[in-house]
């Protein structure tokens, strides 16, 4: 059983990074975004401080199950998705989905790591210098997603009629 679990976005990255880290680490892919706003009215509530109601994508349920299984007896969960706004949000969504499903062990540490190249040196450096999730980046991505949803949901019927 691995003591450390690392979550990246793509399976190709997971395979490469797994080679760098050794037996104490399990590296898994989230396969990108794991949660999104359902395409039904009410997923974003402008009158309720823009509350957003996410669902784990059907395609992501299997992968979230694998992540939940891997962290059961782990000491640390490293969220290592891409170092941009979307990647930060994916890390937050993975963590939130684990919390909501009650699959995040109470005694596990959770840290965010970022690297800009997939080399042993960069990955090792990132693990030695973890940080918390940057909620400013997460909030920026959520604002963008809420606007995309609201504009799309309200504009699409008008466009269909035209």
C-alpha cells in the first residue's frame, strides 16, 4: 500500500511521474475535470450569491473511485494537476468530490504541488515544496464557468428561436 498518492490530469503524465517517484507513491490521473455544472436550470443561482451545484461526471465516477480507494490508507494526497487556473480548479474539485462522498480519510494530509516540466528534478522539487490550493485561482475559474453557464443557458434558447 502506497503512503503517498499523487493525482495528475492525464494518464500519460501519471505513468511518467510514477517512474520518478518509486514504491511509496501511487500516481493516478483524474482524466481532466471530474465535476461540472449539470445542464439544467438552477445549477448556478445568481440570487443566492452565485451558488454553484456541481455533479461528478458519469465518466469520472470510476476514476474518483480509484482515487478514493488509493487514499484509504495513505498518509498524503498530492494534487498535482496543471499549474493554471483550470488545473487549480480540477485539484479543488477532486478534493471536494472526495469530501462530499465521505471518501477523504480524516487523518490524511492534502497538499497542492505544481511543476512546469515533467522531469524527475521538477517533480521532486514540487513534492519538497507543497502548498495549499490557491482559492483565488479556483474562484477565477468558477466565475468564468458560472458566466459560461449563465450566458449559454439564457442565450441558447434565443439563438434556437432565431
